[in-house]
C-alpha cells in the first residue's frame, strides 16, 4: 500500500494537480476501461482510423463498454482534426444512431506524429461545442512531452483532457500502465471496473514500485529523450539512402519507411522484427530507452546489403 500511495502522489506532483490514479497491467485494459467509464452502451466514441482502440485491441473497448460504437474518422498523419470530429458528432442526431460522447486521441499518434498544444486546444473547443469527453491514449505520452519540450500538465488537464492512459511498459517498465482521471467525477467506481476486469493486482506494489523508479530523477523523461534521439538518428541515416522514403513526419520515437517487398523479406530473413500492417507499404521501426546507434547501424547495413 505504501508503494502504491507514494507512486500515486508522485504522479500528482508530476501533473501538478489533484487527480485520481489507478494502476493496471496493460494498455488495452487502460484504454478500454477508461473509455467505458466515460460513456454508456448506447454512446459512441470518435477516434482516428489508425487508433489502437480501432485496429489493435480485439474489440476490447466495445466489450468493456457493453457495446459503445467506435466512429472512425479520417486522420491527418494519424491525427484527429476538429473538422472530422465535428462531422461525426453532427452526422446524425436521431435516436436510431449511437450518441457521440467521447473523443479518443493518441499522443503521440500511432504514426509517430505529435499533437501540438494548439491542436489540442482546438479539439477541446469542438468537444465543448458537442458536449464530448476527451480520453488520451498515452502509449507514448512521454515521447510526446519530450518532443514538444513541455510539461505533462500542458498537454493534459490544462487543455481539457478528462482522462489519460499513461504507459510505463513502453518507457522501460516490465509491465504496468496508469489511468489518470483529471476529471475526478468520471472516476466513480473505476476501482470496481478494474476488479471486474481482472486488473486489480493482488501485489499492486510490483506495478507501482516500478513507477516510483521511473518517476524519480525524471527517468521517464530521460528514457523518452533517448528513444526520440535514436529515431532522429535513424531518420538521418535513412535519408542518405536512395529509393527508400520516410512516410510520416518523425516527431517521436517511431519511424515509418517505404521500402520494397524484396527489402522487407530480406530484413525478415535476417530476423529483424517490425510491423508492416501499420502505415501500409513499408515498415514501422520503434526506438526505445535502450536502443543503440550500433544496432541502428547494423539495420542500415542490412538494408543496404
């Protein structure tokens, strides 16, 4: 209990506000349970066409919300735009259609891009116009903070985010995510949701203690800075190669490159692991807290071979 309370208080310090904090095992649970707390089964959730809740969570948001529908918007380099949100929020208002209730945004996005503070403020304006809550999937939240050179509060509660799913797993932890409710009213009975979904760890200290390690001495930021810098180094090396293009702006720790099937197959034959179904037509390369330049140079060498 001591570790969990201490970690929760450290998170409140980091975000410079009083908030409700819940620890869970993984990102799918964090996203699905937080969204379920923001809407009822007859509501809908507006998200981008590349959002993890749409493409990579096996229907969990719909399952845990007891059937809330995802309304998928065309995205701009992975980002939701106010125009697309407004379109889906006003597309229909009859009782036969699930009522829009939540906007879900990913920071940084699934394509490695980052919402600026001004973009988030514009989304909040749209949310206010249509009485929508905002949930942020922060799978790579630390990388976005570093990319923008801001404080965590600047891109969360200060711009109107109601709830954040902050990932520790993708920032060096063995496992564990945290769900942070800045709008505390929306967290009612969230502990019961966690218990029902099998997310109440009997030894919670083994999750929360990791968060203490990540938060002390700003290790979360240092890990993200390193990961982002490795992505920029890879971008620089790729730009030196003819006939291979970078598909999206490199703003965090992910780089998408456009390459031939021949190169994709060659890299896989050399045991390089990467996704090619995200950002079709190439490969996604994600850089972490422990990526080295030597490893990147080896990847470049195998691409050129």
